[in-house]
C-alpha cells in the first residue's frame, strides 16, 4: 500500500484544470485521502501501544516500531498538506470569482455555480460580504474598473443572449444578439465580465 | 479578463504599462479655442488655434480623435534619429541608447491615432520595431552574464523592456543569489532558513510525544 | 479633512471662474506635497516631474504592485485623492446641467476616470495581497501596523472565514492532534502552514535621489551599491525595502 | 425643413436631436443588411459619432417590419420621451411617417440612395422625417425632373393627409387617364390646379426606381468637412461607389464623375510615403511595408482575378462570358484560342493568380488591348481603386464588394446564421486586419459566380427555359444546389443581368427580365425584376415596384414585399405562375 499517492493525485487533479477555472470538486479522491489519514493514525496508535506493552520508552527507544510510527506521522501530515492545498487553491479561485465576475452568488454563470460545493458557496458569500463591507465603509467600489480606462466610452458587439430592456446609467436600450453599441464603459463592464459582449476588431479610435 | 494583471504575480499588463506611459507630455497644435483645463493630473492649455502646447499623451489622443488638434511628433521619433539609434544599438557589446522611458507606448499610440501627423510614418514604425527587437535580444543575452550579486544596474532600459524581462531575470538572480552567497557563519541558520520559501520542516525537532 | 499644502508651479491657481459664458464658480484646491522641478535630461522620468497627487498615487500603486509584501498604507494620500475625486464629480454634474460643451465634459471625465482607476487599483492590490498572505498579515505587530483600520477588519474577517472553511471541509475530519490551521501537527514548533511573502525576490528599482544601500545583512561580507538619481537596478527587495518606504527609491 | 441640402446641417440636426435632454434611448441606427454601401456608410457615420462621444445602438435590418422588434416602445406610441432614429440605405421611397407609425416625439433621419424619395418624406410640413438629399445629388441624378420637386412634395403632403397609401392614389390617376381617353363625358369635373398636381405626381412616381449618390460617399464628404476624414474612411467611400458600379445601380458617366472626385481626395491625402527604405551603415536595408495606400488604376473587368486564376475568371466573368458565349463548347474553344493568340500557355493561365508567372501578368494589359476589340470587348478596362497593404499584396475595390456581398448573402433560414450575424461578419471583413474573413467571402463569391454561369448556360441552351411574354421574360431556377447560392436578392439580380447580356449577344429584343429562385425560407420563392442597366438619357428606372405588389395581391397568395428594393418580392412557391400572368396585365 503506497501511502501519499491519493493526496498526490488530488493535488494533480487540481493542477490539471485550466488556470483560474474551477473543475468539479473531486470528492472521491478527497474522501479517500481522508480515509488514508485515518489508517495512518490507526497504525501510529497500534505501534505506540505495542512499544508500551513491550515496556519500551516510546520517545527515546529508536527501534523499528518507533520509525514505523514516524513514517505514518509523516504520511499523515503530507496528506493533510495535500488536502489543505486542494481546498486552499479552490478557495483562491472562489475569491477571484467574487472580484472578477460578481459579488452575488446567484448571478454567477450557472456552469460555475455547479462546480462549487455547498461549503464553497458559503465561503463565497462570506468573502463577498467582507469585500462589500470594506467598500461600503470606504465609499469606493473596487470590483469595477479592472482595466485601465481608455475613453469613457467603448464600442461592443453583443454575442450572448441577454434579456431585453438594458438599464444603463442614463439611457435604456436592447442588447439583442449581434447588435452593436457605443456606450459608457462602466455600463458595459458587468456584461463583459460575464463574457456576453466582445470588443469587435474596430475599437474606438483604433483601426476601423 | 484581458488587460487586468493577474493579481497574484506583481507584473503589469501591457494596458497598464501603456496607461503609465500616457502621462508623458507631448506637443500638439490645437485647431480650436478652449478654456484651460484644470485636471487633478495638472493644469493644461488655454488652447489657441495654431499655437503649439504641451499636454499628456492621453489628452492629446482624446483631442486628436475628436478632430481638435494635430500632433507634433517628438524630436526622437524621426527617420534620421531612429536610424542612428538603430545603428548604435546594433554595435556589438553596445550599451542601450537613451530613449524615453515609455518610448514603445508613445510610438504605438502615435501610430494608432496620429498616422497622418508623422512624416514617413511606416518607415518610422519599421525602425522603432527593429530597435525594440535588437534591444530585447541584447537584454536576453546579458541575462546570462548577471553575476551572483544583489543588485544589477541597467542603463536606459524602457518600461516595456523591464516588464518583459522581469520574470526571467528574477528567477535567474534568485537562483544565483541562493547558490553562491558568501558563507554566513552557522549561528544565524534561522535567518537563512527564512530565506528559502517556507517548506515544511521534515525532521521533528522533538521526539514523538505520547498522545 | 483637507491637508492644505503650498504648491509651487507655474500656473498655481486657487479659484477659477469659468468665462465660457458661465458664471460657475469652481473652487480648485490643489494640495500638492513637493515642489515641482524642471524636466530631467533627455530620458525624462515622469515620476520626477511636478509631483501632483496623481503622481504620488501612481507611485504608491506601482510600488504596491511590484513589492512582494504589503507596504505601509498611504492614508493621507488616499483621503486627498478621494476628496479631489468627489470635488471633480460635483463639477462635472454642474457642467452637464449648465450644458457645457460635451467635449470638455468628456475630457474632465477622462481625467476623473484615470485618477479613480489609480485609487481603486491601489486599494484593490492591497486587499488582494492581504488575501494572499492573510494569516501572515495579522501575525506580527509590525505587519499589522501597515494596514488601515478597514484593512485590519477585512483581514480579520478573511482569516475567520477561511479558517472556518478549512475547519468544515478538512480539519474536523482529521484527528485532534492534526486539526490546527497554522501548524501541521501539534508537534510542529512554529506555524509551518502559513505562507509568507518571499522577501528575497528581486524587484526593479529606480532611484529618485542619490542613495547608498548595504547589499547584505549583518554578519555577511560587506558590499554596498551607490545609486544615482534615475539609475535603474534589479535588486533584492529586502535590501531596498527601507529606501522604498522612505521614498528615495521607486519600484517600476 | 425636412429635405436637407447640406450634409453638415443634416449631421448638426441629427446630433442636436440625438443628444437632446430627456431622450431615454441612445441614437438608434438601423443599417440595411442588403448592400455593401450601407456598411461603408455605417462605418463612416459611427466614426464621426464616436469622435463626438454620442452614444448609439445599431441593429442591422433587412425589412421594414424588423425596426419595431428593436426600437422598443418609444418609436410609435405617444410616449413623451423623444427618440432619434437613423436609417441607412433604406426607407426613403415609402411614406415613413405612415409605414413606421411614428409617434409625436419620434424623429427619423434617413441617408438612402434609393430614388424616387416619397413626396411625403420631402415635404416641409413633415417634422417627423428628415431626409438627406443634396443639390448636386439631384442635379447629377440619372433621371432628372423638369419640375420643382419640393413644391410638389409640400402640396402632396398636405393633400396626402386625407388620402390613404400613396400607391392607391396614384392608381386611380392612371384609370382617369385611360377614362379620359375613351369616355371623356364621364370624367369628374376637376379644376386645373388639381389636374396639374395629379399629372406632376404621376410623372414623379412613373419614373420607376433608380439610385442617387452612394451613402458612403455622401458621409465621407461629411467627415471631410468636419476634418475627421482618414485613409480608412476614404477607402470605404471608394468601396461604396464600387458597390453601385458592380451592381449596375448607376450610369457609367456618373461613375466616372464620382471616381474623379475621389481621385482628388486620394491625391491630396498625402497617401504616398516619401522614404520607403533605409540602408544602415553596415549595409543592412530596412524596408517599410506599403502603408495600406489607396491607388487608382485601370482594372480589367475580370471578377476576383487575384483570388482565382486567369482562365476561370475569364470563363465566368459576366462581361467576357456573355460576349464569348463561354457556356457553349465552341465558346470555350474561342476563349482558349484567344489565350493562345495572346501567347499565354493554358496551364499558365490556370495557375492560381499569385503564382502565375510575372511575364504573363506584365504583358496581359497590352495583349488584351490588342485582341479583345475583335470580340467586341472594347471597354474591357475601367478606372477603379486598389488598396496596397503588407509588403506586396493588393486588393481591388470590386473584389472587396464581391466578397463582402457574398458574406452578407450567406445567411441561412431557420437555425442557421442569421442575417444580422452575417452583417457582423461582413462588417469585420471590411477592415484590413481581417483579411482571412474577406478571403473566405471572396471564395464564396467565386462559387456564386460559377452558379450564375451554370444556370445561365442551362437557361440559354435549353429551349423553353426562359418564358418570354409580351412585356417581360422570366425564368425559374430549379436546381436545388445552385439555389443555395442564387436564392438571395443581389446574387439573383446579377443572374438577371447575366441573362440579359447573353440574350442581347444572341440578338434577342431587349425586354425586362424576372428571375425566381427558392429563398432561404422553406416553401418560399424570391422573385427579382430587372429592367435594364441605367443608361444616360433613359426615361425610366425599374418599373416593377407597384406592379409587383398589385400582382401579388390579386394572386391571393400571401406575399412579402417589405424588402428594401421594390423590385424584390417573396411569394409562396405555388403562387409564382399566377403572379407572372397577373403581372403582365399590370405593366
């Protein structure tokens, strides 16, 4: 039984995903790694009790059992690191979603929401609250203006299906598919974040 | 989203490098009357037709796009000057020639928005591209010659070049630094250990304790 | 609260009456810290030209982005920038109401957008750094002193939220002696699960004035570097840290 | 004033209306997705609007009814908030206030080359519609009126209010005329003023439909006036003029005059770089690429030559194919003999043009000038525009028009890519940094032209295929494969002109021609009518307009006459024959 392999596969599974994009939570591998920690812990206990029954001093008597227990301790801490790394890296992406895509869980694109575990959804909500309360106290929105401003206006073309009657800062229009618009950048940014709009090749002022 | 740097690595996106370059002052010739502009970034204008004035690049581009001015290309952006610079850059073992810190961004913005204000614009653009390529090539070559030291001076380097070479240089310099530091006495092993990125400390300091 | 400071520059102006047929009285206060000075040789360094608040904000944003660890919070600068942004936002509303030429309005809007972007990016980069090293930022007195009040609140909440998330998804499923968030197991002497910023990374510095830096820490062979105004160096962050915080050197 | 003579005052009024306080919508722009001139005009006007920071929303449309799908409530209801609309290349030949049911606060601005402009749109009293119709456009028009149009327009608008759609009104005038002829006593008593008004109105509409100045060129003049013209916009003006030339919408004389105007712009826009290469002291040469320059040259009437090969381009290009009758075997033999006489080896001529040897390319013009007149091809070369880009590549304005039109006309019916999606493709392909899209459009145009040659040959060689009536000829494209290429208005129009040229070469009497072909909608047939190429001094344009509508109504099948040319109509497959029979009575 090769210890530590499950943990390794778990972290590898995360690493194989596209940078910054979530894959579904690999609960099978995750639970198997937890299971392995239990086995490690069980073996440590049995080796210690065996040494105690033999009347040996567990700390200083460096016999085979002592090192056996040590190996399992190391395997357990390694598994713990893998589990924590897996949860930590996913949590990093969850935070990034709050910043880049939107602070309201239900407004996230459905394909992203599917990939979040219940715990991660809670974490998302908590983290959004932290960001919102910071912004509230300071009176400045920080999840906007991610890209250096060019002209206050921007030219976009609608590629996704967006509901009708779009409310913009001072005007309303329809974002029907394939229509083109020249509007305030801040009005377009939420839709760009959910990549329903593209910059057509002819940016304002750029080459037509 | 394009244009926004990955917040986790302290690197600037090309859009951000251009943004910083847009504060450089350039000369324009307005074709209309306009009151002085008192911006947070500073005071500019009284704009009088045909009287040249200095404004930041972002303001100049905005006025040009609205048909309100023409550019006076900077002195360094001419076929003769750029030819000399290219010839000097191509000299073997030559140092970088002096160019404005954001010369790449200024050139690109002028090519995009002020084509008709730059004489022989396509020749100028080819020369700037060649100069940029020669300099990047030189930068990559002398990456290898960095000695194991904590500080490496770079003369006349530009914003884009710094931003481009930073990740490679950082890795090379960190590797040099880690391997051939002057021998420190063993006493402060801890300070050295704090240098390596924090890895788990494998050997237990104290023997296994009874649960 | 405005910090009134003198500003020496060619077109200093306190109040501006717009003579474009409008009687809008526009109060313009430009609290600028340092004296402006003439341009520098052929390779002009815009950070050395008149250091308006925008320049200071740009320098703070750039240093924060380039430094591996969080830098001291520039509270006064942030307040001043916020004040000026609110002032200009008000002015723009007046311009629009008084039917000012849309061209001039859009130019003032662009100046506003640029300053707002800098302020937002500066504050956001700091929050992202806090998120990245959240446990570390609250670990020491010194680290905590670099944060603003609201950032401390944010950091504390981040730590609590993430600890809770770790707790519920991993730690309660492990045995007692392995349940610590900060330590791998009870027998770890120090918090060996806390990622720390890597202070030995190399950054790119540009000196604002003549400065001499000691390249190595105590107990190592002495080596120094003498940097002159405008010099650009690839340098170990730890060595330049003091000079950055004192404003002698910028990161680019 | 509803008819605006000056392009700059048109823009000033548009700008003032679009930025008027209280308007809830941005400026709504509806470009026609039926022709290239409309895209060029859109790009020029949006460049100007953007530089003045005027917000807009743009929805490509291909029929009158679609506007309500996008314009939202403001357009026709009595809503108080003003809404400003800009129509590009459609709408001015119908009474817009009536057809679009404009509300009190809606204002429609129109830049459209379709003629005649409906009198109600031109009247000073109609505040809802503003039409751009410059003086020199009217003076140079192919068909001129010898009376004062605006006076007639005002009178018609005031009278128009009581009567319904202007077609009906014109209808009973004609009956009057006939009545007058055979039963004078029954004629109603009319005072002279009304009679004169009715006669002038009848003459105004009886001219049939034709085209004024291309919208792209008109709006380029606006950008020039506002000092916002660029090399890009000048090229768009060249393409929009060539669109009218390629699709036979203007006379050769008016084309030459317009080319001269654009040539002055090309010369004065400092288009040519002085320094194109620099030699460093160590001998290396740094060359500047050709800077997307625009040039004007004599171009052969060979379609998409640079995307094709010489032989196929000569075989399929309408101008040569109809003269040499390349649909027949001996026509192809004649073509091969011609090439041999010019000293060009056949395999050379079948090489893809970029790889054809330069010797042949250089001698081509000289040989063509020497031999082609013998075959009656005397104006084989015509003045045209070229765009140089990259290091040596060239593209001609005509090839751009063929390519972009093919992109516009490759929308599929249900489920497939919609017309507005193809409009986006065509829009992107018009800029120089999207050459791959333009190339795919040009390859598609080659397929359309091959289909035209195939169906043309079949129609000419198979007897009974072209049904010839007293007033017009008509033919139906049955081949389901080629219908995929020809089932679009512009392609079917090119097919009509091909047949007309072929019949002329066969010595047949010139008559208008109709072509019917399965459209993209299942079970529907597109019918397109062509009266003949616009000629200087011609008395009438395309007369099919109203006749189509009435014939379709009488054949009691449902029909769709809302496309942007009144000589285009969509019918039920079953109704085609009865439509044709009734149509002969209407002409």
